[in-house]
C-alpha cells in the first residue's frame, strides 16, 4: 500500500487551491481526479468566460451567500478575493473587472484560469493523478487513515474532500463526497438545486424560446406577497424561463414537494413609468391606425413577443388598431408592465448552477475546514452546505475554503 502525507480528492476550484497551497508550503501532496482533465466545471463557468470572483469587500461578499455566509468569514480573511486575483495574475492570468464587480480573465477564456491554477500545482510539486476515482475514505476510530480508489488503497493522515456538489454531473460533480461524509458520521443537509431555471405553466413560452430580453424587471410573488425583485436579462426556453434574473430569483422557489402559489411578473419597460408608457403606446397606435394590432407594436416589442402580449391582454391580434377600445389599451399597458407567468417549480439539479445543502458547516472548523468529528479529514468547496448568488461568489467560496484546508493540512503534514 502506498502512502502520501496530504491527499486532495477532486480537481475543481476548491481542490486545486487546496493542493496548490499545501504544495506551496512544501508538503508532499497527491491530487486525485476522476476526470481525464482538471477543472471541468471551471471551463463551463460564466458561459466559458469564468467569473472568477467579485471585487467587493469581504463584508459585501458575505452578504451574497443565502446559504451560510457567516461560516466563510475566516476563510475569506485567510484567502480573499484580492488574494485569488493576485495569485492568478502571478500565474500569468491577467484579469478585468466588469459591471457589479464581476471579475473575469482579460482573455475571456475560462481555460486560462485552469491553466493558471495548474501552474500553481506544478510549482508546488503536487502529484496529479487523473482518471483515478476515489471510492471511499478510510478511518480508524476518530482519525482518517487514507482513501480507497478504483486502483487500490493509499494511506494518509490528511485527506481533503473537494468533490463538489451534485449539479452539472457531466463535469464530474456527482455528489460522492456526501456519502463519505455520512459514513464518517457527518450530517448532510438535503441537497437541492440553487441558481436554477424555472418551469412555468404557460405554454406560450415555447413560441418565444431562445428569446432574451435585456433590462427588464421581474418580481416573484407568493400569493400577493412580493418575495423578491431582480433587474437584468431573462431568457425564454421551451420549459419556462432562465437567464441571470431567473437564476437569482430561483432562491425563492422551494422543491416540487412543497407546492407554492408562485407567480412571476415581468415589467418589459421598466425605464418608463406608467404615464410615460401609456403615452408611448398611444403614439404607436396613432401612427399605425390602419394596421392590424399584430403589426402595430414593432417599435415597442421584439416581433415574436407581440402576438403573445396581445393575446395575454385578451385582444384579438387580428383586430385593426382603430378598433382598439380604451379598455383594451389599458389592458395592453397592464400586460407590458406585468406580464404574468405561473411558476410550477425549479428545474432539476442537473441544470442547477450550484447545489444548496451539503455537509453541515456546524461540524466543520471554519478556521481550518477540518472535520470536528474526524481528525485529519477536511471538506472544501461546494460539497459543504454553502451556496452563493451569481457574480463570482461560488468560485470564491470554493477558492477560499480550498486554500484554507490546504494551508492547515500542509502545515500539519510536517
Ligand atoms: C454552468 C455553470 C456556470 C457557473 N459559473 C460560475 C461563475 O461564473 N462564477 C462562479 O463563481 N461560480 C460559477 N459556477 C459555480 C462554480 O463553478 C462552482 O460552485 C465551483 O466550481 C465548485 O467548485 P468545487 O471545487 O467545490 O467543485 P467542482 O468544481 O464540482 O469540482 C469537484 C471535482 O471533484 C471531482 N470528483 C468528484 N468525485 C470524485 C471522486 N469520487 N474521485 C475523484 N474525483 C472526484 C470532480 O470530477 C470534479 O473535478 C458555475 C457553475 C455552473 C454549473
């Protein structure tokens, strides 16, 4: 049986930082990754551009984790957004800051981030074994003793689990770490999709699938109560809605098992108040008196959306503009400001950007990421019960917790 002072399981954002940091400290480190390459989820992140982190202050960052932000305080203090930016620049990956403090590689290529982090591992002398799937954690009493892989057993007193969540399983995140945590006596908060597209009841979305609307406002309501509002881009799909606004609002949608009376109201013209929009609509209709209504709103709306807005206002699209009544005009105005969709639930974990739930953080030391139950066992990244909003927050959590685990395990190995 072989042995290694520090073993890191998983070559995603958390595992790369954990292995890199322990290696940087001079520890002998083995990184085990079941895929044939490192950082597959990083490669698809940010639409292939990788929103590495967010440039806000630590206090600001913490506010962006609906799931357990306070737990991250120590990890962010040890390795902050500024630190990952400095590290990447040092590894030859220049960065740029875009709107809302979102940080991207200047090249807009996620692959450059993976290359930079791989360089960090190489500089630290980390041994990388690809296509080696870990099958379990070996413990003795309350101490870790190593791991089993498909190829055999490797002894170690320091094991960092960075296997990620359970979303986008094709990238390798299949939730393996949860089983090991349970076997070690940890509680695992039930996992559920977060930052996820939403299914809706209305069939008309199929007619506009692929259509993206920028700069809209969307309110999500439970009954009459407004739960949240977001501004930005929405995308219609064959099943419902997606895009940054929807991913953010999805946090208000519980699982299928808990039916909610949820509706989405989209204001298609948020830059105009009600009077301004009424005036604009009136102008359009006056200009196009002789046309059918379906051919009269081109300056106000994308072509494909026009028949839908007219139908949702209970008007026949075939009607001529000069026949439109005041009541119908008011109905059009109301639809433009409050296009209604009935939410039937979130899409599955497979389509979620992150996994909410995971290894219970109260059983993890926030200063080291070491298990409070098993000595020498660490958890880092999305496997933990942490989830952030869009804007670079999830990668930052993975980087900071990974670094923290690697820092402690690295020092313990001497
Ligand atoms: C489409 C998409 C876009 C995203 N965009 C952004 C973004 O722009 N900004 C942002 O902050 N966040 C983004 N996220 C979220 C972010 O990518 C994740 O939160 C983050 O990558 C999690 O890192 P991790 O290291 O914890 O897990 P992962 O990246 O999932 O890495 C886990 C690794 O462990 C390996 N592994 C699992 N089980 C085993 C095993 N048994 N043996 C060996 N290896 C194993 C996996 O193959 C994988 O490589 C995005 C997510 C998705 C799906």
